C-alpha cells in the first residue's frame, strides 16, 4: 500500500526537486516573448521616434499619450498582429512537449533534464493534443451557456441597479463562472496526469498503455474522493500566482519614468516566474493526488499451455491445451492398485511353437 502524501507540501517538495523543468519552461517563454517583441519594438519606434509627444512617455509617462500610441499601433502595424498569431502555435508546441515530460519526471525518479523533457514530450505529443481538443469542447459545452446567462444577468443588473450594488452582483456572477472553469481545468489536469501514469503500465503484449480514454474514470474518482483538498489547493495557488503578477505590475507602474529600465524588467519577470512556479506547483499537487489514488496495476497470468522445460514450437502457442492428452509433468492422482508383472527374458518356446514330442525309441 502506497503511503499517503500531503497534497500541498509534497507538491512543493516535488516541484523543488524538479526545478529545472520550471527553469526550462521560463527560459523558452522568455525567448518567445523577446523574439516576437522585435516587431512590436520596430512598430513603436516608427510612431514615437519622430514625435515630440513621445517625451511625455519618457519623463512623466502620460497615460493619454500611451493610449494614442496604442490606438495608432492597432491601426497601422500588421506585423505585430502576424507576429502574435505566429507565437501561439510555437507556444502550444512547447506546451505539448514540456508538460508531458514534466509529468513523467514528477511520477518517476528521472531527473528533469532538457533531453528527457523533450523526449518524453514527443512520446505523449498527440495524446495531449487530443486531450486539449476534448477539453476545449468540454469548456465550450459547459461555459458557453453560463456565459450567456451571465450576459443576460449583467444586462438585467444594469437596467435595475447602479453603483457598487451592480458592481458586486457582476463580480459575484463572474466569480462563480471562474470557479466552475477552475473545476474543469483541474479535472482535465488530472486526466493528463493519469494518462502519464497509465503509460507507465504495460499491456499483456508488453507495450505501454496508450489508451487515453482509460484516464477519464480514475481522474473523476480521485477528484470526487479528495475534491475539497485538491480544489482548494488549486484555487489558492492560482490566486497566489495572479497576486504575484498584480503586485509586481503595480510596483512597476508606480516606478515608471525612471532613468533605468532594467530593475522594472527584473521585477516584472519575477512576478511572471512566480506565477509559472505556482502553475507547476499545481501540477505537482495533482501528481501527488494521483500517487495517493493510483490506477490498479492489472495482473496478467501466463497463457503458455506448456510448463517450463518442455520444448515448444511456434505453432503450439496458437493451439489451446488439450485436456485429453496426458501430461507426464503431473502424476496420476489414482495409482494402479495391482503390482506390475515382472518382465520375462524371452518367451517359452513350448507356448508359441506347438511341435509334437518325438516318441521314445
């Protein structure tokens, strides 16, 4: 029987032991951001480099001037939009490679090297693509009607209430939808974890179990068994990551128009890294839950009709055992009560050769 682990603390220890997975993911995300910000930088330079109004962004950071720049940027820069569109497929490819590799390292003793992450990610690539498409369909089916109801409720509130009362009602409705979305996201995270756990088991033919559909039921059972614990952990870590981004962004906004920009850049990156770390902590907590409720390992009995030591042929494995054929490996449970007759050296010639006896002379 496997020992029970605390979801929160064991997840944190697991994340720290596999910290290179977080670092590699952050490095790839930062590289993508810097790569596709080149077109944005050139577009902003074309708008602000030849205008005296840009001085307001450097000395005082006028929000009105920033709004005008963003408005012109959306009207004139098609390269920025194309760069953003091209960044999405690359981000998804990195997601489908790094996340499965990280889950494999979480569930095994394999170090989180980059080669290991990419190799395991290639093995699970199309399975995670299918799971992502299924999750999008589930989100559309569940959240679509809820968003429609929220829009109708917001219109009703706007017609009948104003001020703080209307604001609180809208916040409550959006929060409820967010909690439902968090439960769906948590469930499909568990499906991904159990997909990796299932692949670590072997089928009767010796191949890994790649049936994604078998991971849905164990994920639902684990979520139902420990819903309050894992859901509270998921929500708390999500709020912690978002709070880190909000706090660092607020400090950065109050520190704008400084002669040096790199401290603000490091502060913003610190908030993004903490949010990424909280996401990997969530994954580790879900892995801990899957370790507490593992998929039962099937027991495969041998189907070879011949016992060990008996010669077999390739055709014997295709035939079922014949119960009418005696096997000398197992003794007869009912022995013969009569003793065996002793063998004769040679038969009596008088019995088999009837020759008359010659008369006496």
